[in-house]
């Protein structure tokens, strides 16, 4: 079953929810009927639908309805309570389940795309990572979303956006979970203590000189517990809950990321990636580390000296400096003895 909350389409439902939230106590069915000009049966139907979305609503016979708790689903009406953006997240699609939010936007006709459109799923059945990997996407615990962007830039600049997104996620983490020491791992990861907290998949549809769509997909482990992590990922993945011991509100975390992403995106359009370098390098988990980069079938080793203003990783090999623009980075551990 798929639930889509389209604002306006479910206007009465939104208004009932606001009325219950504002009242902070029981609201009589009669008052809801009068205020929204609908029958008792319609009110009951809306209340049932809200419950299906995860709102806990108590119905007291002869007295009315009371909102006990809100849903944790990252649906628009919840996320928008935290949103301070002007474009990102202002067109919003939520589905309980879909194969992949990146694929959804990839398949969407360009005529139906809006700059800043966000697609979110509570669960992905075919979540994708870089290098054709899968992205573990169970229901009810994490965030899986994609943002559609149409920047007036050249296609060659687009990989920089993965770093802008990583910067935005780290900044949002400082707001929602300040004790979590999140860092950026070039080119697209957010790590905590060497374990993966979030991954970014930046895809593009373009001609040589015109961009049709950039799809920035973000997967963030929010309330995932250690037990829910598949055995083969247990030594590599973490979540905000595993790091803090707290269950966080997914709508709030999502809102903070979208706010931070819009700030970063605007800055990138105006000042370029160069303006992020001091912060990115400060938050980089690779700076000063000896690494091996697998890039286009070659293996390059060196000590990470920083990042370049066009999104590359700068390696020092003896006295030589070399910049790589894509690849898989692993730390080279010094041999014992
Ligand atoms: C990686 O670390 O390799 C990138 C992972 C990106 C996962 C996100 S989840 C939302 C969006 N939809 C997908 O299928 N993938 C991205």
C-alpha cells in the first residue's frame, strides 16, 4: 500500500491535524464537523487515515479526539514544520515504499521536474549506492531521499555537489546530534568513528554541455539499531541512535538536512566549491592519512594533503602532488613491527 500526502489534496485532513495539535487536548467531533463543514463519518475516516500514517489519536466516546503523538514518517506536513528553505523541499513526494528514490527521479519526465523537488521513501526495495552497490533501506528507521537540482553549471562541475551534500549533512548533524563527531570521507561519505553514517549518490542526466537533471540521493542511518544492521555491514555502519542512544525525529533530521543543503547549494552556485575547502578539510577524516585510491583500474598511494577547488582529492607522493577525481579510498595501515 502506498500513501502519498499531497498538500491541498488532503486539506481537510491537514486542518483536522492542526486543530488537534493546536488544541493540545480533546476536540469534539461536533466541533471538527462544524469547523470543516464535513460529516462525522468523514471526520472518522480522516482520523483513521491519520492513524495509518502513524499518528496516535485517541478517540474518547462522546467527547472527541485527542492527538497523543505525531508520526515519525518523513511526510511533507511534518518535515515542513522545520523547513526554512525557499526551493529545496517545496515540491515533495513521499511514498511508503519504492525501489529507489534516485531511480524515481531518474525516470520522471523532465517536464514534471521542479528544481529543488524532493522524493522520500520510508523503505527502498532497490536502494542503490556507488559502484553498483546496494543500500540497505529497511522501513521505519532511516532517511532515504533524493533532491532534484537543475544548476546552471557545466556537467563537469557536478561531482562537486556530492561534497557540498556531505558538508550539509555534517552541518545538520551538528544541529540535531551535537555530540556526534561526524566527518567527511571524500568523495561522498559521512562517517563517525570510521563507520558509515550516511552515503551520497550524485547522478546526472545531461548532454555534453547542458544539464537536464542532477539527482542528489542521500541515505542516512537515523534510528537503525545494531540488531537491524545486516551481519556483513556490522563493522562498517553506524546510526545516530547507535552513537547517541537516543531515538531522533526523522522529520526534524530531514528538515535540518534540507535547510543546510539549500544553504550549501546557494553558496556553491555563487562562490564555488573553493569557498567550502577550509571547512571540508577540517571535517575530512582523510587529511594527513596514508591512503590507497582505486581509480580507473589503477591503484595510487599517497598521503592526503587536502581537496582541490574542483572537488579532487590531493595526494602527496614523496615530493610530487597529484589530484584524483574519482575512486574508492581505503586507509593504508602501517605494517606492524
Ligand atoms: C553510497 O554510499 O554508496 C551512496 C548511498 C546512497 C543511498 C541513497 S538512499 C536515497 C537514494 N536512493 C538510492 O537508491 N540511493 C540513494
